């Protein structure tokens, strides 16, 4: 008993290491040991009494989920200014970011040139964006922003302290590193690497994502210095899903700033996923009402859905609406437009509903791999269904045909938005369905000053394939005549 007490009251770093090595069955538990390390880190990092902080940074970032090629690096952005205000007491964060595209290829919805400013918040179980003074719910950002809030240098200490973290040891360059591990239930799991100065050098974490499932993230902090009474790194680097997402230099840090971020009423209002159904042609409906929409196509004895976007919630509402529109025929097939996570976030839910997924061959290989990774942190519909994904891949063209309808799926070649981009063409209706290559502006809005290269490429693909398109049904926006595509591309019809 005396030895046990002695083990528990050891205080220095080397004694803690010795404790782990020597005390054996009499040692304090891994949780008690972690608590000891965390108490010291809490003091050393200046996290004790820290309710909020504000830091600014600049550098480079990358847009997670918007790779040009599925399974390859996320597209680069140049960050002119990133400001984060974090309230650790309320679990809220606001990020204001000013950035521009760092490379032309890949998604993200940013203009080819010029600066973009985004404001995103998280708190109270909600994520929301602010644009033009208006707040709008952004459910899809909740998991990522919650994770980002707590994988900050002081945030990880606070999160570990409330979650019964456990301790193991490793060495790096001959120095001891304490590995403090925990799970914030339903949100993320993490291991903080704490060095002999009780500073967090690295965080390995896992957060849930609608496409990748359990997604690995590594965040490293270097160049610690004392700023405003806390230890804060000069450089923050992060990867998600195996590729970099952030490499910024910290410019300013302020401690215990005003950080009241109440959830706006508009965000807190009861939320219903709205799916409207507009008939575009006989047996063809535009399932809209969201930021990312879908098209339902009726075949002789089954139904085909084009696009299952965003995530479980949107996908489930779209599938329900599709089944309601044509109750007599089974919904059997999903056509996915491309690899970007906003457009493919509902593919897992489609699989859970028994749909076969038709997508470009490279997407097929990628989804097969990512869907094999469980979403164990926040089990999704696919995890709960226990279903295995079925895919039909194609290289450049696939025709789905029965007695009532022919439907052509074409690989859009050479587009800078995605290497695995698809468009769907209904020859009888002369209707083209596409996402992101052309998104019409508001009715009667003037055409953009410069043509979008993705739209120019879309026109080139339509010409090369001799598609007699009369109308376009974009998955963002409204059905328009083909003339609007030519106007946007600043090209002439052939
Ligand atoms: Zn896209």
C-alpha cells in the first residue's frame, strides 16, 4: 500500500517514466498517469484559466474532399489571413478566412482568380456560416469544425482532461514522449504527443467523414514561444485523409478575448430537409430544395437516381421523395457525377438503401477503398445497414437502356474540375444533366465577365460527342436552355 501511494505521488517527468517501467502492478492506472501528465501540461501550456483565445495566421491550405483525382492530394489554396476565435468554455469557434485558389485543378467552388472570404462557426451542437450578414446552417461542417476546435494546442489538453485519457510512452530522438489518448464520444478520438517540456508536439486524431468514414488527421505544432502568457506554436501543420490540409505561420495570439458566439435563431430553428420535385420531362423529375440536388429518371420497371449528395440526411430525404413519386417501381441505381465529397457524401446512404452505384472507373476503385473503412466514431446508415457496396464502373461511356428510355453517361474529358467527371444525356428529351461544370446564375443576371474554364470544356465535350442538347438540368440551380451554357462559356453554338 505504501508503495502504491508512493507511485501515485511521483511528480517529475523522469519519475513518471520510472513509474511506468518499475511500479508494475502497483502502478497508478493509465488514466491516473495521464491525469498527472495533463495537469502539468495544462500549467506549462497556459491552458489553466484559459477560457478563450484568438489567433491569426497565414500560409497555405488545401481543400479537403475536393481532389482533382480521387485518392490524390487535396487542391491547394493560398491563405492570406486565417483568424480563429475559440471559446473553450462554451465549445465554440469562429473562423474567418481570406484565401485564393492555389492551383486551377480540383473543386471547392472558388473562382480561378481573386480572393474569397468565408466565415464559419461551430457551437451548441450546430455549425453555421455567415455570409452577407445572414447565418445559415451548415450541418456538413459540424464534425470537421468540432474536431478543429479541439485539436488546437490548449484545446487538446482540455478535451483529454474531461475524457478519462490514458497514457503510454514512446521515445523520439532519445527523448521521452507521453502519448495521451482519449475519445470524445461521437465526435473524434485523439492521441496527443506531449514532450518533456509538457508541450503538445503532435496530435494524431480520427474524425468521422461522410465519404472516408473514420478519417485520420495529423496536426503538428512547432516553434513554441510564450505569447500573452500561453505557450503557442509559430507553425501549425495538418493533414487529413493522408494529404496536407494546412501549413500556416501564426502571427498573433490573444488570451481570454471576448468570445461570445450564440447560436443564431435562424440556425437553431427546427430543421426539415426539404426535397421539391419538379417535372422536367415525362418520367424525369428534378429533386431540388437543397444546395446540391438530384434527378430522378423513370425506366420501364425501375428508377434511376442521378446524384446522392452531401450526407445521410440529404440522401435519405431524396430517396424517400423518389420512392413517393413513383411508388410502383423500385429505386435500383445511383449515378454519381464525380468524386468530390459534397457530391458523393450521400453515396454511402444510397448503398445502405440497396442502390447499385454507377460511377467512373477511378471513382469505383476509390469508393471501394474508402467505403471499406468503417465510420466507427459516428456510425452512419451504411454501417448500420451492414450492406456491401455494389458498383458498376465505366471508362468513357455507359448506356443504360430499356424499352422505354435510353440514358447515356459520358465521362467529361479534360475538365479541370475533376478527372472523373460525368454528365448524363437523355437523347430523346435532348436533356443534359451535369454538376459543377456549368451552374447558371440567377435569371436575368449578367453573364460573368470571364468564361469559366470548366464550362468551356463542357461545351467542347458536348461538341465532340455531337450531343444535340436543347436543355440543361444542372445539379446546382435551375433547368435552362442550352443558350445559357453558350453565353456563360462565351462560345457559339455549332
Ligand atoms: Zn465538384
